[in-house]
């Protein structure tokens, strides 16, 4: 993947963020998950009045894709900030990292972006070493 592709994936994560349903935390998260053939699955966080039923943006994207039979993931872009105001990088929570470990190889690329010009790239191996699998 080149930087043009990375920029497009980040752009899609910002589009996904527009769908975030987060009236309780007001922390809006968007994710864009890329498959080997170039298809992008968007996901947003979805909160709930009872709190625990809420879901992260990353897992929304994964569960959409997996429920369509996809297993061939190459990269994900993640953006998140309070009320959509410019903020910091938004690293995935531990639960989302574990879901990535279920479906992705060690070199799966995780892009954390502040805006469409500024991102950091990690591998799954870097963000979740010594992964638990069965
Ligand atoms: O990696 C993360 C971390 C948090 N959130 C969401 C969950 C909740 O709706 C809000 C505040 O925790 O951010 C995500 O979507 N992804
Ligand atoms: Zn998460």
C-alpha cells in the first residue's frame, strides 16, 4: 500500500466518523477497514443508554465485513476525537486489538490519523505482541 492509498483510507475513516452515535461520551470514532481486493468497510462507534451494549468503531467495521464473509484484511484507519474537534491520535482499545488478532496477520497495518495529512502507521504485531489465540 502506498501513501495515496493510506490517505484514501484515512479519508474514509473520517467519513465513517460522521455516522458515530455517541451522545454519552461525545467521543466520535470512525474506522475504515481495507480488504485485499480494495473494498473498504466503514465503521463508527455506537453507544447505548445502558452503556455496556455500546460498540467501538473498529469492531463495527470488522463485524460488518466478517458478516459478509470477508476474512482478508490488510489495513485499518482509525480516527477519533471529542465532538469532532481536532484532537489527538485514537489508538484502538484492547478489545478491538484482540478482534484484529482473530482475523489478521502480524503485518496487518493500523493507521492512526489526526487529519488527512498526519497519520502514524503500526503493525498488529507492534500494538498487540504475544497475542492470545486458540
Ligand atoms: O478504540 C476505540 C476506543 C473507544 N471507542 C469509542 C467507544 C465509546 O463510544 C467512545 C468513548 O470510549 O469511544 C472506539 O470506538 N474505539
Ligand atoms: Zn475498541
